[in-house]
C-alpha cells in the first residue's frame, strides 16, 4: 500500500508528517523512541 506524501511540503513539514505517520502506525515503538531520546 503506497504512502502518499504531498510534494509541496517543506522539509520540516515533511519530517513532521513522517513522524505522525510513524506514531500512528507504531505507537509503542515511537513512545519508546521518545523516552530514549
């Protein structure tokens, strides 16, 4: 299943979008990463 990323996003918005996507797909892993970081 392809992930659609709008082409007109700036670099920071791009990162934010990916982080949100990760947090949505892998909530447990992301919270663990946040605690480590």
